[in-house]
C-alpha cells in the first residue's frame, strides 16, 4: 500500500538555478530606491523556530500606518519580472516595474497608495530553512505566522492583505481558514482549489504537461522538498494524500475579491469559481474575464479595481466597491471580442439547461439513432448545431455519452466545445496565458472513473468520486457523464456550436518555449471507440442558455 505521506527528494542547490537572476546570500541589507525603503532578507521566525526570509518594500519615510500585501510563493523573491514574462503573454512592460516578483504585486505601484509589499520565500524554498511542503497544513501555519509577524512591525497599521496569481492565490485558500487576526482581505487571482481534479488528474487522466514542470519549479532548496510529480503518479485515485491537500473554503470569512479566467481550461478556472462559490465570506466578489491571465492581472483597469478593494479593507477608505455587483463576467465572441455584464450569481439563475441530443449523422439536437466510431488514439468525432438566432451559453456544461471500447478495457475521453463562424471556419478563443486559438470549453473523463458522487452531482455538473476504477468488459456499452469546465460565449445567428469527442488532447502544445500547458500523454486508449446515440442511448449535451433580455 502506498503511504499517504508525501514523497520527498533532496533539494537542488539554489545557486545553480541559471534560469533565475543571481541569488543574493542571506545577509540583511536595506536601501532606498524610487520612493521605496527596501529591506532584503528580513528574518521571519516561525512557531517551531525555523527561520525564513522575506523582502519588504514600503513607502520611503513612512514610519507608521502602513499596511502590507503579502506575496507568498516558491519562485524566488529575487526572481523579479523584468525578464520572466514572455512576449505572447500580452503583458505590457510599461505596466510593471523591475521590482515585481513573478505573479506578484508591483511594489512601486502600491507604494504610491501607501501600501507595502512583502515577498517571502516559504519554508524550504531557496535559502529559507527547513523542508519545503507543497501546500498542506504546514505551509498554512507558516503563512499565518508570517502574516502576524509582518503586522507587528513598528511601522505597520496591523493589517495584511494577500494578492497574486496561481500559487500566490492558492496559498490564500489555505491560510484564510486559520483566521490570523491581521489578515484583512484576500485577492486570489486565478488558482485551482481541487488538487486532484484540477491540477493532477483531469477526469481521472494524469496531466503530464504542466504538472512535472510545476514540480521542477519547487526543487531549489538547501534541504528536502516534496516531489509533486512522483506524488501524483503514486496516487492515481482519491485517497488520504489528496485529502491532505484539501482546503476548507467554507471557513474563509475574510472579504475576498476573486478573479477567474475563461482561458484557463485545465488549470485554474474551475477551482477559482468553486472557491468563490463556497467561501463563507459575507463580502465577496467574482470577476470572470476572457483575457490572458498575466496581462489581465497587471492591466491598468484591473489595478484600479485592486486598489479600490484594498484601500477599502486596509485603510477603511470609502471606495467604489459599494457599487460593485457580486459577479462580473465577460461574454466572449472571439479572442479579444467580448462584452462585460453584471450578474447577481454564477451561474446565472435564469439560465435554462437545454438538451441537445447527439445524432449519428454528426448533428447536435436531432438524436438520430446509430453509432459513431473512431480510432481510439488518433481519431475523433464531431457534432454540430447551427443557431437560428443569437444564443448565449453561460455556465456549466455536461455531456452524457453511451460508450464502448473495442480492443481495450478502458477509454480516455477528451471533449471540446468550439465555435464556428457563419462560413464554417473556427473562431479562436483566448487560451491559457499565451494563445488565441483555443476552445470554448474543455472536459475529460477516464471511463473507469465514471462513478458519480450523488450528493454533489447536478444535471449541469457531474461530480466524479475518483475513489475506484470500474474497468469495461468486452462488448459492454456504458453511460458516462462528463463535466465540461465553465464558459460564457455568444453565438450569433448562423454560427455553429461544435462538440468534439476524441481519444487525445484536442489542442496539442504548440512548438516553442515550454510554457505552462495541460497535456495528457499517458492514456489507456487502444482499438476503437464506439459512441452510441438515439433511442435508449440518450447521449446528449446539456448547455445553459441565457434567455434574451426583455
């Protein structure tokens, strides 16, 4: 039996990280620069005596009343952003200073508002003492200790907020339930909240692109670090290891401004919306945009909203947030083409879940009986529905399929929703932080993982337990329910919704730098996939249609 204790490995010499700027030693230093007082290598003591290091940037000359934003992540507080954002990310270099750490707030921007920024290397990361724990209870406790230490600085006003993208957002879900008194406000900007379903196994299929890369990013340490890639491979089902990474979202009560992006199909989108939905915070807001995530975080318009949020909760200033709707979404038409709308909830309560039966003739909405077959590893099937009038699909989408695997006892199913224009040409959507040719939505399922949790499943959102495998028998045709991640897209009259079902990644990685990108190279597919529909085989796509405005 595999232990639930994390697999660890010796750390890699932090000074050997040639893809980062030169690593300073641990000597304390302070200086002023462009209106900032900068303290490098502040020693932060944790409750067990371990010492970690942080860099603090605060307004020059401010001796009292300064709140802080904490940026907590494993990428190195010395790894500043003047050389880390790729051109395709859409980040305008003029939007941030060279003092900005990766996916973190810009100290120069926040100093103008009277707010400081602390960038901290967690336990076991880089030159901080101890072994590195990739999330979990230890990292939560360490972050809570750090928040209280920062709030106790003589120049502090006693309030700490948190902001940042990805890892810098995930840690907020962990520490907030502990309720450190000084933690005044949260701003998680795109962060998964379910390790198994969103980070490691999509529909029970091991993610082989971003996951090993993320594991490599946390290997620099003077001691030991968790080996996230080996841990994922060692735990293919939901077990104690994955439960140790769970977050108590309902216990979060701090004010929260949560931001998700439709483009992050396969990493942060699902979990960010789920975190907002489950948070116990009385004051919480959700924005869902359709842009490239780093560009969106640093965009001047986004900073206006960040500033309003934190000025309200770090200074008690009256700001525009009293007029904010609970939810704002961008309804997309194509990459770079979208309209913004306020909502009272997500998904919108007025959405009408509409069934589009699959047809063996390649249509959606007809239910023509028959079967469709394709090569399990290389093939795919498509089903189209052309809209007679403008139609908006916003919310969660679910696909029910009747499937059989010929020549195998399991099958990995890859699903995409796409948009075609009136001429039948693909319409690209923003995809991850770099691409413009992406899908409307994606979904995945390993057929042996088809068991549902009845307490959590809904018609528009099947919830798989992933606690056991039910392999397929020869000639067995079974129903499977597949969750597609949330989306919001407007289809004009004459445009087409296309459903793609395949045995492989429908959007393969493009040639070029090893940018973060979800892949699934270790499938169980062999032989032929058979999809059945019509009659008793009620294969259907369920889409949430927003009624036209009155």
